[in-house]
């Protein structure tokens, strides 16, 4: 008789290790940056049209909701950059061990939190 296997895998009950969480967030930040590309291209295109359009875009960026979206985009960019550097280090053989992976994940969280906080201070 075969042992009963779970039919439905509940991802909310699984405890992922910190390096796995950082890796998943790295992918999610990449998707978020990809989704922001049309907005950024539209802002760039509109700002380059003429001087009045540039002034209008400049005023829109000062609105709290738009500033928040820019902060989210900068946060995704910064986290993706820091986590990408971690992945490049791991590809070079640095931090491939279990302890090295945990230390690298903690460093990514520390440096990305600092960068995200500085981006918020810079925007507001």
C-alpha cells in the first residue's frame, strides 16, 4: 500500500529559508521593474515633447501618489541591484555555502533597506 501523499501543496505552511525568500523577492522586483517600464517610457517621452509638457510632468511627480510610485520603482531597482550583485558573487564561488548564503541574504536585506530608506528621504 502506498503512503498518502498530500494532494494540494500549501505554500503558506512551508517555512522558506532566508536565502530562498531573498531569491524570490529578487525575481519579484525584476517583474515589478518590467511592469514599470511603460510608465517610465511615457514619462520620458512626455517630458521631452516640449517645455510645457516637461513642467506638467514635473508637477505630476510632486504629487504624493506619483512620488510613492516612483519610490516603489526605485525600491525595486535598488533591491534588484543588490540581490543581483549577491547572485553574481555566488556565480563567482563566493558565498555558496549554507552559512555564506545566509550571510549574503542578510547583507542584501541590510543594504537594500538602507538604500530604500535613502531613496525615500531623497524623494520627500
